[in-house]
């Protein structure tokens, strides 16, 4: 059974579309629409449940959302139960997309260990926040939530095999949390 840590957070269902069971999902990247996915994993009460996607079941809606029809989802009532659920794709199905991209999609970093060039290992990246285009990595240090800006100029190394990212943390930032 796949764990969330072994998956890429691709988006979240935000509402239904029409009465035939179609859902609207806020996407974290173009991964859902650029790959011919046969299935996705949906986080239902902390467990990942696989759902097949029929041919032409994913339709672009706008720059930040898509419409998805899941197999056997044939009514608005069934679809409403999925609002608020996260959509995942196994990381093993994602590498081709990551390698083809010029930039790192920060959402693939959830579950990676964050290593500061000077201070060493700081913790596991638990979430990614987007504040008006400013991407922030979220981790916990000393039982306190730490927000670290994700910027290309701070990036040093990404070890996908061991799920480790090494970066230069902006001067003084960690002192606020220690």
C-alpha cells in the first residue's frame, strides 16, 4: 500500500461541476493535464484510494484548475463527498515530468528532508505554501512551525533517491525559531 510520503500532491478537489459527477480540482502543477494518467489516488480519511480516470476524463478549465471525471462517478451527490480531498500521484509515475521541467516543482518536495548548508539537517518538509507566488517550505523545528522561502538562488542540491534537498537558508531566518 502506498503512503502519502511516496506520492506527489497534484491538487485538491474544490467543487462539483454539473450534475453528472464531474469535479473541479485546484492543481499544484500541470502534471494532471500534461500526462495521460489512467488513475489517481485520493486521500479519503487519511487513506489513499485509487480511482481510474476514463479516456478524456481530464479537461483543462483555466490556469489554476481542471475538471476531472472519475470512473463510476455518475452523480453530483457522489462527487460532493470528494470536495476537500487531496489528489496524489505515486512519485514513481512522476519522474519523467520532473526531469522534463526546467524548474523544480516545490510540491514534489513534501516528505523530503531539508538540509541547511551550514546548520545541517533541520527536518522534514511537511507542506508547501504559496503566498502570491512566493513559495514557502513548511517544516517543524523545536515543536514550532518554520517557514523557509523557496528560491532558486538558495538551492544547492536535490537528492531524489534519498529524498533530501540541500539549500542555503537566508541569514538570520533560523535564529527567529531557535
